[in-house]
């Protein structure tokens, strides 16, 4: 601050930010086409001279600041290969984290249920990565240009703790940065109290209902289905927008939707097991159980519909619409 001339002290923040914007713009546009490296034409040209009237140089600084901000904003908003395609990446994240294209998720659950029902310390992340890739390639998300940036991992904190911290305005829990299965297993195992037992396969007849319930009881706070999350790789300068705090919020939403879908799946399995009991003539004795299961399944599906269709989807569309109306990078 001592090096700033007194007559520029009121505009030093804008000068600093304009320099940062230009640095990011030229460094990020260095590998793009020549048209992407062009700055917007200034409204007027001329040297900056000292004047007793503050307005003379304040207007010039403001114009230079808006020019630098507009250049960086254009780089973020343009589609590849000329730009970084920020709207496209946000739509891609909506498809995966908000289950906007849920067919890949159904395939993943069909193939990875046994792995996700294991204790988090024993979940084979390498196998889950392969199953996730197969599920994405065999779904409508295969056409997503940024599907290669999606991977999976494990969290060592509970969703409830993360939401509680967000409500109190505190920092979110630290995410496991270990990408290999072994290190992630150890850190996840240390974050939870151990719950004994292994995953139980689904049975048939009346015993199948008990086994499905046992699966839910074993899928406790230290199970893979409670810790599993998606990761999104972003290179600089996209990491300026996709900060760690933002990605953690997306991951918490995904983990919540994942567990809701998992509970729905288990309730459907209970319904399938109940079909075997109809041949035993126990409808009168088991009718309260049938009714409870149906009410639980109805509530679970209604809640998932409300969370995805009536909350996340409209908010996401509203956010993308407002993003197209911003004029400076600060508004992003």
C-alpha cells in the first residue's frame, strides 16, 4: 500500500483486481485459439495522466477494470475449445450430483450394492471406479463431454455434521484427499465407530424380509453407502469457481440423495419378499406390516420427487438463467 500513489488510493482495489483478472485471462487463454486471447476493445484509448480532477482517472480505471472483468467472464462463459464452458460444466454437475440423468445411477446401484453395503474401511474403491465408469458409459450421461472428470471416493464425516456446520456458518469438514483405496479406507475407518457384522444377502420367503431389514441395520454410519460420494476434477482456473466449499456442498446433496435411493430400493425388496407370504394365508396377521411398508415407500418416493423435481431442478435452472445475465466476473 505504501507504493500506491495517494491520488490512486481510492481505486487501488480495482487496480489490483483488474491485474489479477488479466493474469488469469492470459494464462488460461494461452492454450486456446487466437480469438479467445483477444481482449474486448476499450471504449476509448489514451494514456492515463495525473489530473486534479479525480473523475478523470477514476473513469479510466473503472473502464479498464470492466474490460478485464468482461474478458475473464467471456473466457469462462464461452464453450470449448474457445472458452472454459462454465455453464456446460454446471449442467454436467447437475446431471451427476443432482441425479438429473438418473439412469446411470440405477445401473450403478444394480451392480455395486454389495460393495456399498460393506463397511467403509473395506469398500474396494478401485472396483467402484470401474463400475461407475461402466454405468456412465451405458447411460444417457455417456454423451456428457465432462464425464471423464467424474470419479468416486469416500467421506469420513456424517451428512448431519456437515449440514449442522453449514447452518451455523462454520467451515465444512475436511474431505479425504486420498485417491487410493488403502489410504481412504484407513481415514474413513477412523472417522466412525465400528459396527459389527458383514453385509447380508437378500433371501426369499419370510426370511428375506428379515434379511433386507438386517441389510439396512448393517448399512450404518460407517457403511459404504453412507460414505460414498462423487468427486469432480477441475483444473485451474476453473478451481476459482469450483472451490472446495462448493464441491463439498454438491457432495453432501449427492450423499443424501444416494441414501434416499438406497432406502427406496430396500423397501422395494421388502415388497418383493412380501409377495411370497401371500401364498401362506397370513394376510390378516401381516396386513399392518404391508400397510407400513407401503406408506414408507410412498413417503420415500414422494420425498425424492420433491427434493429433485420441485427443489433442485427449478433452483438449478434459475441459477443457470441468472448466470447468463451477469456482466462481470464478480457477479458469478
